[in-house]
C-alpha cells in the first residue's frame, strides 16, 4: 500500500506510513491548546442542561441527559478539531528529504 501523503510504500492498514504519522504527531503537539474550546463548550452544555434547567423546574431526566449532551459536545468538537488539523497538516509542504524521487 502507498502512503497518501508521501507516496512511500508501507505494509500497514492506515493511509499514512509510520514516518508521516510520526511527523504529524510531532507537528500537532504545537496545538495542544485546541482542547480548551471543546472543554469549555462541553461545560457550557452541562451547565445549561444539567444545572440551570432543573432549577427552572424541569425534570431530573433533563439533568441526566445534559451530562450526556455535554460529553457529546466535547467528543464532537474534538473530532472536528482533529479533522481540521489533519487537513492543515496535509496542506503544509513536505520536507525536502520526504519528496519522492523523480521517475525517469
């Protein structure tokens, strides 16, 4: 199988080779603060659904559902961030050593 990023041959089931996955792992660590927005979004959903709505007179089932909704918000926003960063990494230029050799 060929790597979809650098066109190198590899024998894995993933789309990228081990070198590209390692390069991505090192690159994405620069953006560790991406976790702040999903955490705050999940907290706001839990705050509204699980704490404020029961104070306004809704049932306790809303509070239980609010916890699940907060987790879903956290998971969904994290996946969107991961997809965005992977696309951004794909648009970044390859280092010179990774460029495939010209075919004769």
